């Protein structure tokens, strides 16, 4: 596996689809993406059935991250919210995610409990407190190959000037990647790139129907970004397909004739690794 750090150093533009459990992770892993993004929204919803409002715990998240990282071959970027507590929690979160096999951790400057970056009423910490989170995260990692993504949610409540000021400060504190959440126009993406591209690598969050316009990868690259994450690229289609499939079953009393595209059992067997189980059994269990 080529590390995310090396890919970025080589000038690769990273498109990272959102993954939230092992079906999504294994399918994305098989397609040739250069990175995967473990979405906190997706973990909160799929694991607990709850809103992305600071309700998932460190243990919930790090165990999901470990399962995804160990079950895939693609570099994993993982959401870590606010670090799940005070500064000592931030240190433990960074160490835990790194040990789990994650290659880049995202930590934001929201107050606790945090909220999804494309919802209203988000509040951020004073800059000095937010900087301490970044400083602790940088200090806590064991390898410089483990990347620190510093996210600011200041744009929505405090404006773009403050968001850029914070991002510059995060870069000086040692963040490898800067993430200004929820720009509200293409011009704002341009401005972020123009003012921050020389400070660190830049990440853009592409959320259809969220606060930001969805820009093409080549546009983001032109503006100075290096990574685009797509947290809902799997969640949205999966939820739509599930609803359609279940509605068809309820209405018709059968899945026969359903118009919803579906994996057959052989495809599911291959996805989850049954061929390896069968080969093991042929070698070690079956009698000759």
C-alpha cells in the first residue's frame, strides 16, 4: 500500500469516497480509489442510528476505524470529531487511530458536543483552545507518516476571514492538511486555495445539497486543493436503494421482479471472502 503522505507528496489528487461499514468499505476498496474516508455521520447513523451530533464515543469510532483499516488495502482517512473530550482525550484519540491503521485523522475546532458541518448552530472554541488541540495531536502521533487534518467550522458562524485566520494558525501549529468546512460559493473555494495552498495541503468536503457547491475534482485541483472527500457518496444511494427494495417487497410479497439493482449471492460471497473460507476448508477440513 502506498501511503497517503507519499501520494500527496507526489502531487496526486485524492478523491476519497465516504465509507461507513464493511460493505461500503470493501466495495470502494476494490475500485481503485487512492484513499477512503470514514465518515462520522455515517458511523453515527449506521452503527447507532443516531444523528451526527457528538453522540458517538471514541470507542465506537476507533473500533469502526480499526475494522475498516484492517479489512481494506486503501489508505484510510478517518473523522475524529473534536477528539472526544479534553486534551488528554485528543492525545489518546490520535494514538488510538494511528494504532488502528488509519493514515490521516480529522480533528475539528467545534465545541462539544459537535454537530455535522452542514447543519446550523455550530459553535467553535476560542482560537487558543482550538490551537491546543492541533498542537497536542501533532505531538501525540508516533510517526510523521500519520497525517493531522485540522478542520475549522468557523465559516458559518464567524465568517470566512476568521476561518482563514484559524486555518493559517493550524498550519503553523503543525497540521499537515487544512479543512475549511462549508464554504458557501465557488469563489470561497478559490479564496481558500489562493490564501492557504502554500501553508499545507488542502481538503474540500463535497456534500450534495449541503452548504457548499459541489465542484469537479479538476476545479478543486486548479484552485489548490489536494483532497476531496465525498462522505455521502455511499450513504445516500444505499438508503435510496434499500427503501425502494423494501417497498417493493412489502407491496409485492416477493423480491422477484424488483427493479432495484442488486448483488446476487455469488457476488456477496466474493465480497465478504467466502472463496478463501472454501479454499481453507478444502485444504484443512474436508476428508479426501
